[in-house]
C-alpha cells in the first residue's frame, strides 16, 4: 500500500499513473496571523457583541440626555401648580392632573387653540409655497443648460450669507404696502422664495442619472413632462425633507410674527406663548403645557417622515 504523505488528503481510490506523474501545484505559504473560517467565526463574535453593547450604551446615554428635557417638560405639565413650582423638582407627578391643559385650552384671554390653528395653517401653506417656488428653480439650475446658469446659482447661494434680521425692515415695508399686516399671508409669503430650498433640491437633482431623462425624451416627452412624470417621483425624499424643514422653520419663527401680527387672535403659537409666559411667569405647569402643545405636531411629523428625511439628506450631500 502507498503511504499517505503528511498533510495530503487520501484519495477515495487507487491513483492512476497520470495522477502520480502530474506535477503537484505548490501551495502558497500561510501568512502569519491568518485564521481559518472556523477560527474567525469562533473568536470575534464575542468582541463584536462587546463593541455593540458599548455602542448601544453610549447611544442610550446620549438619547437620555436629549430626551430628558422633553420628558421633564411633559411630567411638569401633568403636575399641580404647587408641585410644579416646588424647590425640589420631582420627575413623577403625584398626583397626575390635567388641570394645566384644561386651563390653557379653555383660556379666553390667551386663545392657545387659535394660535395653534394659525401656526398650523401658516406653516403648511409656507411649506407648500416653498416647494412650488424652489422645485422648478432647482431643476432648471441642475438639469438645464442655459447661459448665465452659474452666475444665477452663485447669486442665489450668496443670499444665504445675508443675516435674516437685515430683511426685517424691507419685508415689513413690502407687507405694509400690500396691506398684509396682521394677516397670515404676512408670515407665509415673504420667506417662501428662500435660497436654501433651491440649493437643497439642486444638490439632489444632480444625483439623478441623466439617462432617465434621455429615455423619456426619446419616448416623446417634453421638458415639462419629464419634470413632472420622471423627476418629481424620484425626488420624493428630497421634497418631503424640504417640506418638513420649511414647516419647522415657519412653525418655530418668533421674531417676524411679533413684527407683523398685532391682534391677539392673529398670533402664531411661538409669539402667543411668549405673551402667555409674560402673563403666567410663575405658573410653570401652564407654561409646560403650552410647550407640549407646541411640540406635539413637530414630533409627529418627524416620526412619520423620518425615512424620507434621512434618504433626502443623504442623497443631497448635506450632513448635519
């Protein structure tokens, strides 16, 4: 019998003359530290689980730091007046009560629900108007070739460096000439044609493959049909992201509504809550209840649209 050489695998049958005479392929030397698949599968999972656990711990601590003010705001709104103003704050109300919400929502001197509806209507209209103005402008600057395109885009981007406070007086004079003072169009229209929306959508449109538009053009689509039927469906993440950012910007705007909204019934929620705070500066339960009411729509919008927001920001090339 032929002895099996060390390190070789015995064949299932007798070897032929050709197999014995064939030259053996030299095996490359194994590098130092190289592991087999079995060893690699047996060792690192414990280290990976440890790293994953540490990462989750760090993320949990960071999330707790960010969420703790919101949680304390919520619990304070559920406390009694005496417990909310106590020198030793407590996280868990004892007892739970909705008196602060009843007082805020039922107040005649401070129409919080009217402010809420004004803010909701103004922010929604503002977001829709931003999409209507920024989308065609961004598409033209990204996908259409015409003379002066670079100069126009540079001028649009340059306006991003202008401090918004400088525009308060010019915008007020324009709004006053249009007889929009103390009306909702005064806080919807002036900032609707901002440069950020054009820049944001242009960056997204640049990532779309041009072959799709060429194929649609071969099929007989004109420029408008390509824009509506091909580009806009693909740009849904960016459009949702811009709509959400525009909604939040208008919802949280505080200074401009104070300039152009005069009557208490016309105020938006941030400006109205500022007046409400001045009238109830020691009623922390009422102030926290108003803050919770102002925060709920924003949190719900983000929970619903977070998938499109992440995709839109990642594909547009913007990072936080």
